[in-house]
C-alpha cells in the first residue's frame, strides 16, 4: 500500500478539513506515492521514535502531534525538530499527523478518554461552529429522485440519527439556450420552460467536494445552477471535548483516585472539591481550559483536561471541579486508538504501536 492509500483510510475517521485553522496536519514529511513497508503509531515524533521506526522497518510514522508546527528556515540539526526531519528524510520515512482533526470527532481523543473512564452516553461538549453547509439546486422533476440518491451516497442529508433528509418544492424553471449550448431540455435560440424541483439539502462542511462531485456528475443539465451557503447552526456531530455520565454517582475523592489510576498520572491539580457526588463528567484532551465555561454551562460535576493555568482554576466558582491531569496523560491513549483503527481497516498490514515514552514531563 502507498502512503496515500493509508492516509486516505485515516481521513475517513478524521477528515483533515476538521482541523483547527492554526494547526498543521496531514503528510508533513515524505512522498505520498511511496510504498509502505510498515506503520509506527505514536503520540509524538521524536528522534527516538524515528530510530524505533528504522529498527522496526516502518517507513510511515502516524503521529498525533505534528513535528512541524511552524515553518523551518533551515535544517542544520540545531533543534530536535530539525534532527527529526533530517533523519526521517535520510531514511525515507514519511511522517503524518492528525492532531485537531482527531480532536474534533466524537470517537477521537476525548471519546477515548470517555471510554477509559467508563462514561456513558457521551455527547460533544463544544459543538463545532460553521461545520454545516446547505446546497440549493434545481433539477427536472423526472431526474429529482436519481440526483437525490447520488447526493445521499456522497454523505449529504444527515441530521443526527436521521439520514436522507432533504426538502423539495416544485416550480417552473426557464432558460434560453444560446449559440454553442448543448441543452438536454429545449432547443437553441428558443426560451424553454421546464417543470423543476428546488432541492434543499444540508451536509457536513468537510464533505463539500464529494457532494459537489455528485451534483455535477449526475445532474442532467449542461450548466448546473446551485448555491452553497455556510450555516450558523452548531453541529453536535463535530466539536471539541465530550460530556458523559458515570454509571453511578461517586464521591469526589473516590473519583480522583479512579482518574489517577485510569490515566496513570503522577499528580492531579484540581480546584476545591465539592460536597456533592460526581456523575456528569466533561473531558477535553490536551490544553482544554477553553472548555471550562462550556462544561459549567452543561452542568458538569467534573471537568478533566490538561494545561490549566493558575487563574483558570478560579473559574470553577464552586460549580464544578476542574482537574488538570496533564497534557500527555489526557492524550496518551490516542496512539492505541489509531493503531486499533488501522488494524481493523487493514488487518494484514504491519502496524506497530510505539514503545517510546514521549512525555517530556516528569514527577518527583
């Protein structure tokens, strides 16, 4: 398999279009057409990880964090980033990163945290904004059903637990085919009136290319009239963080011990514990302090994340407990998630889980 064939599989789980604007995701080093001998899955791409890839005969590293976040002006080996890139190029090893694309899918980073904690009925904590688009187009009545089927196949028309959702109204379309036109309805030089359906259908923003391809490939008209608009509606199917419930309420002190055991963290920094039992829990992998307000608004008893600053703990205000268990600790199971997914999709391929410890933080 080629690098592109494998990254296409990864992007079925977490389309790169879902990544945040500040991020740097996708193929960062290497040739997309290169044949892959083996895959090494890791959280971070460090020099030791590249050495591990060489030892294991893996020429594709699938990393959660991008080794290249900002542009490099030189590659002299002066920094660990430069050394990683140079060594990967020297040994013809490709490096691919998913980062916030995987953060924004429900069964991604925060979803894995929910699984580890045993949270039930998880929902997106901060639904994505501007993640839904709407297509409006016009099609002859006789071609309406066939076109809708193709749009549904391309992923349009999904709303929550419902699929094949659309709205149509009938009317009359008019046009005059000019010289050089090759109309499927009417004749050149004569204005034509055609009974048409106006179709409204929504789709996830990252599916726009597939939906447009389906529209233009299956519409009977030579020139297709359509509009695409971005909706302000929030979308619960995409977004940062997750919110779920423990099977039974437990005391805050007991829950802290359970968190420490589940994530193997050396230290949990937290705001003042409350006297009420814990059942509704919000999680957000990585640096997630920006989710504090959303967690409070949704009635969470506990919010688990990493990289919380001193003044951000004050935001708890006795409404919930903020627990900082560490950046690495919240994301550590991400590599397992990716390795399991790839093993399921390509079971006969060599996929290795990196054994290199990449957490830069130590506890005394």
